[in-house]
């Protein structure tokens, strides 16, 4: 499996989880401060993930982008392998 294929598989899996969670949510729910904090972290993580993906795709072949991609895959390679089946 190529690195790009692995990133695509991971992204698809995370999108699926996000979509499932969104479909299970109920509108107008009162959140306690800890839940708001957790939600803020989830949003920040999602923004960071998207920014990293865009950087890697736009700069494919750039040594810095390739190093970032390889570092991400080293850290999450076991998860990507399990997700890819």
C-alpha cells in the first residue's frame, strides 16, 4: 500500500466516523463546560488534520512534505493497516 493510499484510507475512515457521529447527535443540547472543551479540541484537531492533508497533497514531492507524510504514517501506520483490511 502506498503512502498516499494509506492517507486516503485513513481520511475516509475518519470521515465515516465523523458522519456517523453527526447523524447520531441531537440538536439544541446543553453542554457542560468539559463537553464544550472536548468539542473545541475535536474541532481544532479536525482543522489541523485538514491543513496537514492539504499541505501534503499540494507539496507532493517536496522533501519537507514527504518527511511530514512519512512521520505521520510511521506513527499511525498500524492503524492504517488495520483500517485498510
